[in-house]
């Protein structure tokens, strides 16, 4: 995260362009930037040229992302396994080459592509990103960027090695909330963080569903290439209950409610305090099978103190019908059970607490209410540079042209954040076993059976 | 050892491509996934391209009656004869934006035997009195109504419709959020068989497609056709 410092930084608005290596467009209007900024990234696109963007997965969230990037890019190619889902983009840009298979697209169009937006179901993020990065393309990968911890570590290393621009699609990371929480905590507003509670109404899609019945066969729609949709996943017969969207409740393709939301809801606190290191993770849940994610779950992370973490932290996740009750929380924060919001992120420190009721970290206030009234008029000074227009997609595009490194890049942030979320998934997939995570080695101590979920196998398709 | 492994992955992959759907699944480890770009060669076909029609001229029309004209990149139609499109055969998709005036009413028709619109499958584009509970856009032949009601966009804005004509039937997506998260592939899916039963005549196995303006004025733009 870029720090603001009077001596080294100046407002881009003051830049006139003359004599500067980079024009203001790279930084956006209101960003505070380093006047000596020189992008460390490889394969940069000249700022006077449009980034040539390929999209993998054009329906759903990919369509949303592409729409936000549209003004700043030239679409180079589209890949989608489902003509139907992609047709809005295919028909909006009838001259852009359109593929079923991203491998063929990357292979044939590699000379025409600078960057790739990957917004497929989770299990396809990794193979598509690896291929794109091995071809020297910058990547914007939807969240969770990976399906396993092994993949997260691999992509982090690949991003380091290639020097490409990377960004995960937890777009809330570009909002001010992430920076404010860090500023407040570093200013000592709630003291040292000791407890975190994060809860959501998700899953709002089916979880705890029966195993697929191999006898049951549905006709695959003519516009869908099912084998390509499955990609590296084990083969299953097509079922309209899986696509679109609902695959996220099934382990082969998604990561359940925790995987889906961790990248958003864990992000502000993961940005604010250091949560990297050995950790114990335990869970409770109901209805999970080898195939399906659970109907509901609670996950508890316990991480010790360290040089960068003054106090041990317990970090609690609640999904589905679960949420924290008065008995689970420190006294005095909420008067009655009904005062606890339906969804939230609660950060408790040695001197106070902060609640946030927005999944993307934009609705923070101090608890109890009286403290907030005093604090809101006297907030700590801004320390971290804001992202122009709070726009994570354009932050990525500008970075491809030499602008500042995106906040949720793979090397410094998003792969570690993804790993933190996936540790909860790991405990759930192991049937609620408590795991003792060895951060350095990337293994669960004394649990060799965890390895098949840390590093999965990939079907040749 | 390593070389043999990489070779076997590539060989296995080519066998899969050669024989279509996987019989015996072959799996590789994380570090082998497309570590070599050659491992990722795919023989899959591209999606067919779309052809933009009726933008500059009427060359895509099989028969162009006088009530249809092109103006400023828009196809404009008034009450009268249908406009039949060339080459809308087999499995294809038509996508367009439309805009109707106050009195405008019309449809896109498909499977019209020898251009006989009275025996075609007509997909309603805009509907007078839609607010009063009558059939909404996307309904078929005035007898098959969608489960959900869709109206054309009012207040002068353009509506969008996509029509997929398939072997089994026709799928219609009017003003949908195809880019949204909750797109439902089953809505407005009509089987030829059901259309025949409810309309009281056999849907032709092949037939022509085109536009009909039955009242008022209709405008169309960004019309494209994709033949699969
Ligand atoms: N940032 C956010 O707030 C946010 C919101 C929703 C979804 N997402 C993420 O976006 C991703 C997509 O989710 P969704 O809800 O849009 O899913 P979806 O199933 O609705 O859409 C996925 C799209 O990718 C296409 N696709 C599937 N497999 C493909 C492949 N192998 N190659 C090319 N295209 C393929 C599908 O046809 C479809 O167009 C997920 O990782 C999800 O977690 C992020």
C-alpha cells in the first residue's frame, strides 16, 4: 500500500506532464503519487496506447469487470465456453475474435494481447492465469484467485518471477475503507487487535446438496461446451443445477461461502494487521460432503503474537444460519441480541472495537455509539494513498501502462489473503479437523491427508 | 523420468482431443498445468462470428417491401408486409435492439414455411396494453406466455432481445441481464412441439425468419445474426 509522505510525494493534479516520465492519466486525478515513480513491472504498455485486453469468462462477473474496463482498453479477444452467457459481449463487440477454449485463444492471439481478465468459476482461474502469465500477459483474476493454497503460493511465485502486473478481483480493496481501517488501527484507536468476528448470510446458493447421481443425465445445452467448462476438474455429467453461478457451493469448482466472501470480508483486517504465520484453524459445520460445501459453518483461527503482531488474535467466521451472539462478544458492544447486525465485520482491540456492516469495508464505525460520535469529528490523518475513483479495475489497467502497482497484487497481498481464507476451507474439507498450519512449509503438521486439498490434481482436458 | 512424464501428458491430451469426451481421465500435478504452453494446445473450434445486418443497406433482405427502410444505421418499419431475412437457417441466433412508438406493435418471426408468416412462430416484440396484463414481449403466437412478464423498455429507450433458434425449439432473452449473476438459461425456452400443440398447427421443420410490424412504427439497430 503506497504511503503518503510530504517530502517524496505530490498531488498528481499538480503535475503538468512536462519533463515527467509519466503522464497524469496513469495515476488518475486525485491520487497522491511518488513523483519519481518508476514501475518495476515487465511488459508495460506505452501510456499513449490502449491496453489490449482478452477476457476469459465473459458472462456474470466477467461482464461486469469488462464493462468497467471498457473505456480504457481495446478488447483483443474473448473466450467463453457458453455462447449464451457470453453473447452480450460477443454481440456488443462483433469484430473481436471469440473462442470457446482460452488455451486456443491465448495460443492464437498471444501477439495481440497485453493483459487478460479471468472471471471463470474458481477452479479455472489457476490454469488460465498460469498460461497467460507464462506467455507474459498481465492478469486480473476474479476472487478467490485460486482454488487451493498450493495454487496461491504458485501464482505468488510466478508473479514474482515474471514481474507482471497482477490484481485479484476483490475490488473493495480499492475502496477507502481498507486504508482507513489500517490508519485507525495504526493510530491506536482500538489498541492492539485481539479478536475478529466476521459473519455473512451467505450461502445464498445451494450448499449441503446431495452427491451427483451418475444415472441422471441432462441434455447439455447446444451453446455450452461442458467438457471445457469442467476444464481441469474431474468429469461429472452436466446438470443445470451447477451452472451458471451455483457451482460455488461445490468443492470441485468453488470454495463455498467462506471462499467466496473471505476475499472481500477478510480483506480490510488482513490489510490492517499482519495475519501471516503459523495458525491453528478449527471448524464446525453441517451438510458438507466430498462434493458439496456445508449448509452452514463456523471457523476459528488462532494465531499467536509475533514481532509484527503484539497480541495473539482469534479470528472467527460465521456463515449461513450462524452469527455471533451476545455471549460470544465482549460486554458492552451491543445492548441486545437484536442490535447485532445481520452481516458484519467486528474488530475488537485492547482499547475498543470497530464494526463494519458492509461486505466491502465501507461502513465502519466505532463501538459503542458514544465513542463514534466523538471520534468521527476527529479522525486520524490520512496516511495511505487512495485509489482514484476507488476503481480496482482501472487501477490494474493503469498499472499495465506503468501506473502504481495495484493494491491487491499477487506478490504483496492477494495470494496471502486467499490463503488465509482457504485455510478455513481446508479445515471444512477435512471434516472439521483442527489444523496446525506450518506457514513456512505450507503443510498441516501431523495431517498428511490434508495434502490432497492443499495441492490438487488437474484433469488433462 | 521427467521428460517421459511430460511426453505422456501431451500424448494423453492429444488422445483426448482425438476421441472427444474423456473416457479414462488423466490427471497432472499443479506444476505441470500448462507449464509448457505446448501442453495446452487445443483443437476446439472458435465460436462462429456474427454478421451485422441492416446497418447500411437492405442487402440482407430476401424481399424488401416499401414499408421498410434504412436510416442513420437503423432499420425502420411501419405497418405492412414482413421483411424476410436471407440466410437465417438451421441453428442461428439473432440479436438486436428495438424501439417502438406509442402505437408500435410487432414481432420477429422464425420458421415461416415459404415465408408464410401466418404459419410462423412469432415472437412478440412490443405489446400495446402490456400494462393491462396482456401477453408481454417474448410471448409466442399470442398464446404462449412467459412465466415472468417482460415489457419493452418504455420512455424512448431501446430494448434488447436475443433469439436462439435451435433444433429443439427457440430460446428468447428479452431485456435480460445476460451479464448479471443470476442469468437463468431456462426462462423463455420453448420447444417446437409445445408451440405446435398450443398454436394448433405444425411448426415447419425449416422456414424463414424476419420482422413484422403490425401497427405503428418500429425501429431496430445493432442487428446481428450468427449462424452455428
Ligand atoms: N468481485 C466480485 O464481487 C465478484 C462477484 C461475483 C463473482 N465473482 C467471481 O467471478 C467469478 C465468476 O463468477 P460468476 O458468478 O460470474 O459465475 P458464472 O457461472 O455466472 O459465470 C462464469 C462465466 O465464465 C464462463 N466460463 C466458465 N468456464 C469457463 C472456461 N473454462 N473458459 C471460459 N469461460 C468460462 C461462463 O460461461 C460464464 O460466462 C468467480 O470466481 C466468482 O467468485 C466476483
